C-alpha cells in the first residue's frame, strides 16, 4: 500500500510540474473531436443524379436548380426530362421540392432538359432552359415563369426565345444552349448562352423577349456554360473551357466588355467531361457550385452530382483557384 501511495504521489508531482503535456493532451483531444465532427457533404444531393447547377439567393435562403440525369448505367449519353429544385438556409441541409418544370411543359419542345438558370424580377421568377426544338432543327432556349422560387413554372412565351436559325456564327446545331441571365445595376437584363460561340443579347423588361441584336464575345477556348456575376466594381464571366472541361473566367469593368481573360478557375471535375458552374454570395461568403461524377459505382459524365465549395477572391479582384473537396460546406 505504501509503494502504491508513493507511486501516485510521484505521478501527481510530475504532472503538476509539466502542465505543457496536459495542455498538449487537451489540444489533441479537441482536434480529434473537431475531426470527428467534419462530414462528407459533397455531393450535396446523394439520392439522385443532378447536373448543371444554378442558384439564387432569395429571402435568406438559397434555391438550387439542377437538371436530372436519368441515364441508365448502359446508356452513354444524356437522358434528361425534367429540372429539380432544392432549398437551404445553411448550404448544408437541403430540402427537395416537387418537380417544378419538365420538358413536356413546353409544347414546342421535344426532349433534353439541359442546363438552365433562374432569376427573380419584380416578384416573379423566370427560368431560362435549354431544350431540343420539335420543329426547328437544333437546340433552343425557352423561358418559364412562376410566382414562387419553387414553382410550379409554366411556359411564359408559348415559343422559344432563341432558336438555332437565329445564330449563324457556327454550323453546329447545339450552339444555343446553357442560358445565363443577369440584371445589371441600371435595371437592364442580359441573356448569355452558347457552345463554341459565346452569345449575348439584351432582354426587354418583360424578361421574355430579346431587345436588340445578338452579339458575340471572343473568349479563348470557350466551350459552353457562361455564368455572369458581379462583385464590387468587377463583372465576371466564367465558362467551360476546353474539353474535357475546366472552368475559366474573364473580368471586365462593363458587362459589355472588353473582357480580360484571367485563366483557369476550376480543374476537370472528377470523372465528368463537363464542368458547369454557378457562383453566389450568401450570408457574407462566396460559393462555387458545380457538378462532378462522384457518386459511385456508376457516377460519371452522364450521371453527375452537384457539389459546393467556397470561393475566395484576391485583393486585386481576381478569383483564387477552386479547391474541390469531399467535405464541402460544413
């Protein structure tokens, strides 16, 4: 008993004389607890394949819009018939809402619910979509409208706003895809879109008609997926670059250019040939939303998944290279 008492006394004296080890043990324990709390949040939707993300911030929530990849495992192309919508107040927990829009909601369209984007104006929500036209060869851009960010949406025009016969700069039939819309500080709205050629045009205040000629923007290795956003005094035009696609971007002091190419923003995303981005600011932080083929065993270029990571800017306004993570937003 005496020996046991002396041993315990010795340990107590050593510990009290070396508090650093106690602090180190506490730090290790805290670190382990933090590591245990980190979750794998990418992709953000895990129960179905989602692609071509777009997002808006409205009434302290983020609304995420995506195409629905439905291609079976043995079908190596896109099979997409509808668009989906999710909402979140924290960028981590996402609520799925009933399907708000399908290709079949456009009587003049035949198939292919490809990339799309939503914007709010005067309490209405306008959804610009890519579809195949039923009677005019090639892809076309339509617009749907709703009084709610989660729909339901209905065809706002009864016909396409852009068809393949309106753009003659390239002979391909799929250059009229990937619409992106932006309302400038003066209230003028613009529609951007394209594949191999980057097109843009003004929109009338009703948001469903072009207002003037279709113009083009020269960008190096432009593939598709233009996205316009503004931060401070700078306009940013990000886009899919080369193939397999990376994301690159250009900057300008005016939405009408000239645009200065700034380089790559995001590398090839996982095992997906395509790279499609949305960029938003929410509660003081900036986010890069994209897709990859990360859901396995059968994820890939035609069964994609939406992911989100933080976006950071340098002091000169340029954007830092995206770091794609499995952890995503915590």
